[in-house]
C-alpha cells in the first residue's frame, strides 16, 4: 500500500513538472528568483550592519583597543 502511495505521489509530481515546463510564461521564474535573491541580499546586509556595529561597540569597550 505504501509503495502505491509513493508511486502515485511520484507520478503526480512528474505530471505537475511537465505541466509547468509547458506553460508560456517561462521568464517569470527567473524574475521571481531574482527578486527573492535580492530580498535575501538586502536582509543579509541589514543583519551585517546590525552585527557589525555591535561588534565594533564591544571592541571599543576593550581597554587599549584603540591604540597606545
């Protein structure tokens, strides 16, 4: 019974993939990917800036960290 269910899910996946390949708006996947990557890059930059300022604040609290 489990094998039949697994084969049914696999077959459904193959049919869905074939249907997606045959659709006319092929460029939309590329645009969506670019938007997602740009969003994650923006989020990574914001996290970097927040962490960077925290680390610099901690370093500045260390005695003698600014020089002799």
